């Protein structure tokens, strides 16, 4: 049987006795080649280049002090306060919390306000000098004499509050005249019975005293 002719007679390749060997430049696989599609190229752990946003040196370096001249003064020295605080304590003891004068004492002035059905107890605590404490006392006492009677229970609580304030007044009068004030204090003003509220409050106070004396007389003669 004869062999059919090749369709490309010009490139007929007969199997020769010497088959073609692989090329001499074929790259053999490296010993550290990482398998998989994301193989690491050699030299991947090189140190990256410095970033473009490096921190610039401070434009105003701290002032150096020459040896032997001590510490340099601050560039912006703080000026002393022209007006000291009003509540600053005076030297030699605690000062008044209003004007800062000394001597001062811790006092509590009470007040009461009756409103028919409900009532309200008031007080003011603080460290005051003689004029400031006297001003607080006269204000609270005169307001209580006018506004403290208008309620069933207030008719009993109001005279008790006024009596407690009288004991506080005795402590206030023992305070000497203040010295070294740091600010304006409270004006004591007129005494309680010379104020309009104090004079108006004498009416219910007198009525309460008359009722109280009548009850005592009734109990004594019963």
C-alpha cells in the first residue's frame, strides 16, 4: 500500500533520526517560587521610599538659655489682675462670700411663705461679715412678717421662724466691724420695724400675740 501525498509538500517533515531537544534557554523553576496565581516576585520586601508628607521642623524652636543667665522669661508674661475677686478671702481668716471682708461667720437666716393651701420654707446659708449678714437678716425677717401668715400651718410656723432668726441676730451682732474688703458688700438698710414690710407685718404678728396670750390666760384660769 502506498502513502498518500502530504497537503503541504514544501514543509514536509519526516521523522528524522535526531529529535529536537528542548531549547538551552528554557528557565528552570526556582527553588523559592511560590505556587499559586499570586506568586511573590523577588525583591518584594524592599524598604519603601519615604512618604511625601514628612513632618517639617518647627518654625519656632524653643529659646535656648545661655549658661549663667538663669531661666529665660516667658514670651507672654501674665499681667497681675487689676481687680481681685470679690470672694477672695481676706488675710487672717475666712472672708465674706459677698465682699471678701473679714472677720466673717457662718450663719443661716430662715424665712417662711404661706400660700393658703401650700407653704414654702426659705433659708440662706453662707459666710458673711457683719453688714452683709445684717442685710440678709433684715430682708428675710421683713418678708416673713408679711408673707408668712397666709395658711393654716403657716400661722404656727411663721412665729417660730421669726424667733429662730432672733437668735441668729444675736450672733450677727457679736461680729466686729469688717476690714480689708475686696468688693462692695450688701447694704443693711433700715431696721425691720422701719421698713414698710416690717410695719405691715406688725398687724398679723400683733393678732397672733393677742390670741396666744388669750389661750394662755384661758388655760391658766380653767
